[in-house]
C-alpha cells in the first residue's frame, strides 16, 4: 500500500466501482467513497463519486470544484477524472472545474473503451462501428445522443478551447483535448503523453493504461469469500429484461417489503424490475430510485438479504445513500464494470454494481441463474 493514493473523481457510482475494480485487478487496494473524508484514508486508489452525471453543468462544476479543493489537501499521488465512455453528463463543465481547481493547464479526454467496441474515430463516437446516435444510446432516457460528433455531444463552443486530436501529436498548451481512440495501442500512446500540466480524463481503458504507466502491475489479488444469499437484485431504469421470477415496480411504488422478504425466504434470490409502462413515464427514474432505496433500507434493517445487486449509476447512488454505505472496498471483479464491494465495517453484506449499459458477465450469470435465466 502506498502512502499517497491516486485520487479518481467519477461522475456516478457504477463508474466509480468500475475504476476501483481496475485498480483491484492490478494488485492495488481501492476504496470507493460517496462522502468526503475528514482525514487521509489508507489505500492505494481512492475513487470518489461526485454524483454529477445528471446534474446541471453549473451544479456539477461547483461540486467538482469543492471536491477537488477538499481532496487535494490530502496526501496524494495525482488525480484522474473518470467520464462516461460515451460522454453523457456535463463533461466539459466538470473538466474545466477540475483543471482550474488543480491549477493545471489542460485536460486530455480519452473517452470510449475500445475493449468494449466503443471508439472515437475522426472525432466521432462509435459503438461496434455504428455512429452513437444510431445505437440504443440515441434513446437514452437522460442523455439521448442526437449526434455522434464528440464536440456536439460535449456541447463545445466555437472558441477553440475544445479540440479533437490524433494520438502522437503535440498537445495544445491549454483547453480540453479529445483524443481519437481506436485501439489499445492508441490508449497507451495517449497515456504516455500525460505530463505534470495535464489532467488525464476518460473511460476505463484509458484509466488502466494511465495506471500501468505509473506502477508495476502486481499479480491479481486472491478473491475473498462473499455472502451469496439471500440475494436481492434491483434493476435500474435503463434496462428491464424479461425475468422468470421478477417482482415489478408498477406505477408509483415497488412491491411491498413484506412480499419481497417472503419471496427471499422461499427462493433465496429475488429480482425487482420496472414495468414497461412505468419505464415510459418521464418522471419514473427519480421515483424508481427513491422506491428502491426505501425498499432496500427496510429489507436490510430486517436482515432479509445479504447480497444486494443494483444496475444503473443513479439507482445505485440513491440506494447506497439510503443505506448509509459511504465507504466500500472492492472484494471481487466479475467482468468489465461489474464489481462486488463490501461496505467498510459491515462484512456481513456485499453489494454488486453494474452500469446499465453493460452486460452481465458469464460468471455472475451462473451465480444468479435462478433470476437471470
């Protein structure tokens, strides 16, 4: 463990967990925080969720600025800004705030994740070769992609402060540089171009390359035993697959805690998801998050579950906030973006988080076979 942790700012909770998982896989201790610490934390990588993905730009900038101001007072070995791989959220506002608060000149934004088929070519965001706006992200309930142009997605002005660049070129002195990013070799070239005047920012692939450019990779840590059941799965608002034993959040409220607890006693695993009608309601996301949070709190307090699984960053943040779980350490990585954490001080529980746009890895599908198959 190092005395000065690397600090990462993520704009949502599943993104924070994804970054912490990468550090864990590289042999580093990592902690996810949702509340600012009052004193240094002994860890190798500290990942803080600013919960700004859905915030207005001015609110997001203010929150990031205050977060950086507080965290940079702690001993640290540098900052990284995690962004959404397809540039959802007030990305430019957050980058500008972080660069200013850190006293840097510029930000290097390498979004996308080529390992998952998410690339940036000639300044356009592609998913498996398709323009972003022609994929499911064009129908995202919060940030529908109306274009594949990264400058359009970012809402960049015409002042030249935000530019696209190819790997290997000289970086402009200031502003935000958005890197074309097609392959692992591109990712590595961008990571090597980060200097003391530059805030590295972007997706999971770029973070891993940047991390490995700074440390020697250690063997993968041994997995620990985690509580597997009773298991409760709460599906966020961006995905509602047909599940054979699901209970439904219909209309204005989730199923009652009494019904869910009884189902957990009978079958040990229960999934709760929203009906299609509910998902089509524009006011549904916040209502579903609140409903899930209250349901999880009641069930936790009555000991109805030991393993909680949540999809979607906004839903995950609302649930963990209600549970009071503000410090969590990585204990198992199932696959890209899907990670199990242990709330510090509560080893009897485990929480697994998955971004809404990611797939369930095969290992955890087997683990959850009663409710996912």
